[in-house]
C-alpha cells in the first residue's frame, strides 16, 4: 500500500499476501472499508506513540532542538506510517483524514501549551505561533520523507529551532 496507494488494496490481495482466505479477512474486519479503517487506526496509534516518545520520553522536557531531532528519528524509524499521513494517497478512507485532522489539532494544542510554558510571556500569540511551528515542522517531515539523503536531520532542525527562538525573542 505504501507504494501503490489505497486503490490497490483489495480483500483478495491482502488475503493472498497474508496466506489466508477471503472469509478470514471478512470475519476479522467485516469489509474492505473495515480493514482499511483498522489499518488507519493502527498507524495513527503508531504515529501518536512515536510523537509522544519524541516530545517527552521518560518524563523529561527536551528543548525544541532535541524534540525535533527525536521526531525525525521516529519518522526515520517508521517512514511508511508517516508517509500515510503526510502524503495521503488517492482512495484513502475518510477515517484517514479524520485522524489527520485529529492529529493536527492535538499537535497544535501541544505546541501552544509548550510555547506558553517555555516562552514565559515572550510569545505574544502562542496559538498562532504554534500554527507556524506546526506548519514548518510538517514541511520538515515531508522533506525528510521525500529525500532523506538530501535533507539531513541537522539541516531540518536548524531552521525549526531558529523559528522557535525568534518567536521567543
């Protein structure tokens, strides 16, 4: 699916690649739509866990540069999951877009709170600033996914941290 997109997914193909019969797929998921929804939910949980790990593993509060580095490591470790959300393929189920909207909202909320806490009053509009940081981080992730040999983690982290530093004065 990572290569051919959702339109290439069929119950027959999945059953064949998994070495099971079609009825097994229907028994587990009910339909092709149910199977795709389960896939989206699994990958959403995987990405959310990775994001959470990157932002605050073991209870510490990493600086923005370290958090961005950790996020890039999570993306590098599981590019298929992140591609699904960063480059939604044709024929994607509506649940993918729902989870993507949910993830964007949660990420902006996290960034807003973090900018307020760490900005110590220096960030004039934390919510708007969070939107800009989020957009820049999304673009960094897309660049990393599309051409990791051209865009090193250091190249991507530097402008992100400069943006945050400028917002904080």
